[in-house]
C-alpha cells in the first residue's frame, strides 16, 4: 500500500529530525517554519530541496553550534490558509524564521505577521514587485522579482522591431504587479501597448475563448503572457484550438511560465510550440549536475507516482534559501532562541498573543551580509532582495525549450545564432501585425475642398487627384494586400465637414484608420497622429507679382555692389594712395613737388590700380609689398563686380515687386494664404496683420492683379507644391521670393503607434524614387520636365562687404605693418638730427620732424649718382671762382637731378665765351667724375 501525502510529509519530518539529532550533539536547535502549497509541484519540490540543503549543509559543517529544525505547514493554496499556518508557527512553534509562502498574495499578509513578531520571512517563489513596497526589514525575496525581466523582454521586442504588444495577464495582484515596469520598458524601445487582455484565474474555457476571439479581430499579432502556469496551460490550449498558434503570431512568456517548461507535459508544450520564453539563467556547474542526479533519485523514491521529475529554478532557489538561512543563524552566535510573550488578559486574539523573537534582528543582519556560491550562481542579498542574474531566451518545443539567446544587464541581448521556429512551424519572424481577414476594411479619410483639384478632389464618393494616385501606388508597392475604402470627410450635403486639423483629430479618435490628401506634416499635428515619410517637396514660400525692370537703367552699374562695399572700397583706394605716398615721398621724384601735385599723383596711382594702368615706378620695397597685396584685392573685387554686372545685364529683367518679408512687416499690405491652411497661423506669428484667404489658383491670380489698394493682395504665402503649381500656370506674371519657411511636405496620416506607418513609409520611398512618380506629375501637372525644379526664384545678387572683409583686412594689415617698419627705419636714421630739437616744445619737434621728412633722402641709392655729379660740378666752379648755376640762397640746387652736370657745364662754357670746352677743364670733370663714381 502506497503512503498518502500526509504520511510522506511525516516521513520527511522524522527523517530530518533523526539526521539533525544524529549530527547535532550539543548543538542548539532552532525552529524554522515552512509554509508552502504542499499539493502543488512547487511545494513538493521546494520542501524536498530544503531538506536536502540542510542535510548536506550540516553534514559538511558538523562543528556548527546550531541546527535548524523544520516545521512544515500546508497553506492549501489559500491566502487565509497561509496566514493561519504562519500564525500557528509563530505562536505555538516559536519559529525564528519562515520559508515561504508560495504565492505573492499569500506572502502579502504573512509579511505583516513576520514584521510584528520580528520573524524573517524568506520566500523563494513570490515575485510580485509591489511586495517590496512594505519596506519591512524582516522580508527577504530570495527569487527574482518580476520587474527584473522587463529589460530582457523589451530587448526581445526591439530585436524583432515590433511596435505594438498586447498584454495578456492574470487578474490579480500577481498579474497587475509587473505592468507599470513592463509598459515603461516597452516605451523605452518605442513599442506601445494598444490593448490589455485581463483574464480571471477562475475564467471558464468559453470566457477565455471570447477574449481570444476579440484579440483575433485586432491587427496586433504580438502577445505577452504573464500569469500562473495553471491558467497559462488553459489559455494556450484554447488559443491553439481556435487557430492563434499559426504563422504570423508571436507569443512571449514571462519567467513565471518559462521557468516551469521542463515540468510540463508534452501535450501542454505542443499547444505552446513556437512561443518565446524569458527564463532565469542558471550557469552550469559540476555541483549542480551532482545535485540534480541526487535529488531525482531521492525524490522518485519518496514520490513513486512521479516517474520522471524535472528540477527547476524554484527548487534551486529553495535549496540556496535554506542554506543562506542556516549560515545566517550560525553567524548570529546566539545561545538562546526565545520569544518574549506579550502581557495581557486571556481574552486576547491569536494575533494579539504573538510573541516577539529576541534574535530576529540578528538573523536579519546576518542574512543581509550573506554571500556564497550557490547552485544558482553567485548568491548575494542586497536590501532584502536576491540580486538579479541573467535570463535566457528559449524557443518552446515539445521537449521543453531550446535556448536561442541570452540577456544580461551588462551586454544586453546576445543571440547564439540558433534559428527560432515560430508558431506555424516557420522560421520567418512575424512582422507583429496584420490586417485581420475577419476584421473591417481600413477607412481612409479624404479632405473635401474647393480649388487645387489637381491634388485631391471629391465628387460624391469618388476621390481623384495626385495624392490619391500616389497612395494607390504606395499600397501596390506593399508586400501584402491592404484592403481599404476612401471615405470623404464631408457632411451629408457633400460639403466639407471641417478643416484639415479636424480631419487629423478624427484619425486620432479612431473615426478613420488613416487620412490621405494634401496633408502637411507639421509639429502640432504630429502630436495626435503618426505621419509617413513625405512624398512632396517641403517648405512655405512667398508669391509676388513681377515688374519690368526698365527704371533707373542708367544707374545699373552701381547695382552690383552694396553701399557699404562702395564706401569701403573708396576709402581703401584713398588709404592705399596715402600709404604709397608716405613710403615713396623721400626717395621717388614722381611723388615730390607741390602739395596738389603730390595729392593728385597719389590718388591717380591708387585708382589706376583698378585697371592696372599706373605709370609711376615704385622704388621702396615696402611700397611694392603693399601694392602687390592691393593688386590681388583689386583683382578679386573687379572680377566679382564684372560677373555681377554681367548677370544683371543678361538675366531676365523681371523683378519682384516685394523682395522679402521685411517689406511686408514695414508696410503691412494685404497678404494672402490658402483657405484652411496652417500658413495663416504662421503669418500671424511672424507679425503680418492684414490677411486674406483664397481657395483656388484662379482666385489667387485675381487677388494679386487687384493689389492691396483695390481690395486684393500684394503677396501670398503657400506651401511649395501649391506655389509651384501656381507658377506653372501663371509663371510669366509672378515669381517666388524669400523667405522659404521649412516644413516637411505632404504625408499620409495614421493613428499614433500604427504598425502601417513603417511599411508605408518604405513604400513611399520606393515610389518616389521610381519613374512612377514622374508619370503621376506629368499626368496631373502637365510638367514636361518631370519636375518643378525649373521654376526660378528671385534672390538678391548684389555683392556686400561681408564677402570681402577678409581681403580688406589682409590689405590693411599689410599696409600698417609696412608703415611701422618704415617709421622705425626713419627714426633710426634721423635720430642725430632729431636730437637737436630735444629741448624744444612739442609743436617745434613736430615741425622739425616734418621738415626732415620732406627733404630728399640723399642716402637712398636712387640719389647716389646725382650726388657724385654734384661734387664734380662744385670742383669746376671752384677752379673758375664762380658759382654758376647756383641758386640765390644755396650753393647747391634745391632739387638736383641727373641733368645737373650738363646744365652747369653749359652755363660755364657760355660765360667763358668758349664754344668748345677747354681740354684741361674737361679732364678735371672726367677726373672728378671718376673719382667719386662707385667702384665695381
């Protein structure tokens, strides 16, 4: 006769007590309670692992002074049963700690009992994150919290580029606890939760089926299941039955299910085949392999009904939890483990009569410092929580699950290059959504408007136009069928039901599944819908009338340069003439003479550099250095002027009546914008007050013809596609001017988070880069060059100072450096003359300085030859005792030249009355000349 479950538990208890007594000797016995669902798989496996853990621990540490004595209690899978068991253990058995309970709901109340009695509660199965909110120092979660796996789940969703995930979870504290963490993690990878499916743990098969059928009508095909294994088994059995485990579906299991896959039957696993599970990773070790073999052998002996048990992570956590508790109790060093009973009358309730453990705080402190290498790897408790480890991604099959990836906090998701077999026995990863065959066709809203019918027009229920044709081409480019219907955004009488923004809000509210038309992508609309990539050019520009540029043609040559550049150029010409005069005045005869002559020569020389026609020869190297740089500046300036003037003379002489928005802001004329467009708000924001709307290109033409003075407008602003269409119709009378405000063009709108956006955006790129787009443009806009790029835009072509200030800076710097070098040399050479005026006033010093500067620099090489001839001439005069040719005030000519000898000699010969020079005199002249001539 086989022993019943109660008999087996009694045998475990007796065997444990006998072992402890045999090994204890004089050791102190410490009572520890165990509260588990003894009829459940986790309860049976957990209790057996606890017994084996303590047996092996004390066998290896026989010298320890403490021995744990277990007091198992069955919670009977009930919250009240767990609480009653805990009260009984604390009150009657005086336990110093409790291992358990099993579920989070049971643990919720037991934590409070442990806190009241200072009895540590160590659970290795309760994983709900809210349990930590009690902040009790006597609660230890020696299992992974559910929130630890959300990063691994979100990484998995991101790896397959899924944008929507439906959550299916159990309707209790266990199911709700992880939701906030999971939703935040999914948002971090740009995935959203469009629907939450909540299933009661006691739901019938029909109720589960009803919820699953609802999910089938939705486009999302990625489901995340978080519930207890007992409910998950029923859920997948129904999902498999109704066809939700076929190709195109993706199922993700949390560790609450995945950790127990090895303990499930093949029929259950077949119903889950193809799902991905997030499972706690346990590193392989020889100790782990040894324990699995030993545990399986002993468990089969004690539970003969189970022929092939599989040890899972909960059993390993139970083993390590018991070992951690035994180590902590030994570390307390306590000699007596007693309770302090409350004082009171006999009428107190059981809760009021609970004693207080005298060693609870010591056990808590010792547990918080416990570290060792357990069966699950590095075992460390921080703030009452077992530290998170890695997770493995398993692909469910009939044998349990194959590992296809690994996630850890440091490196994220790592793939082991194994092929995932998805539901439907396919290796093709689900895209995450599809249009349900049993669902409705997509309702695509289309705006109703007057004018610009080339883009979109609605006649009854018939929709035509460029935007509609582009959308049709995009849908044809999708790799799957997408059934839809165009629904005009109109009232029953056919008129428009609202503005474009109203249509966007209807998409946001779910009235339409999308919107197609000339919908501009702007920031305020993107708050309510998701736009695809644009399929037209972007921007907002100004339209203005043109006028023939026949006025002031006589002064056209002044147009290439702006006023500031003209003034700067003139000032630099004068400045450069002044610099050259300073550098050349003392050594160059061309830059000497009366003041008017010197000023004229300097300016003449400077301005002649424009055409490189200067005739004066420069002698100073410093002047040559300055003029070479100035030549380069003049060359660049003249070439740029020539090019700009040529452009003004040769381009079409039609100029805009208004060149930029600043003119509009100053004069505030009437300005037009398209009716219903966001451009009106844009113009108001920049300060334009007088606005008038129009509905068609023809109406805009009429308003521009009238002008502001006759009830029309002087300019209009519109989006680039409308502007270019208008100019293609009336391009001979109007032009496009500055500014060009940036927008993102026309796009198709869908609800926020719609999985269609990514696929349609890719299809938009496919169409816009193909010949199909050119065909559609030719069809609707009759544009022979296949684009609107030939439409010109009037902009300013005048040259301004900002383009040349660098050249002027270089020239000016070179001139100043040359002047500094010149004056340093000048002061150095003339310092002996300046020293004579050292005691004079400042005015006298300046006048002396100017007199010295105005004199010829006789030391210059240009005057050395003239000086030699002058000396010879003086000797001739000395021979005859005459001073012919001398000026009345000086023995030397005031301005000697190369002809001085010739002039003086002629006078001498004339005065002597000789027609031919005397040989002696000539010899003296030659001799004197040779004497003072430079020697080679």
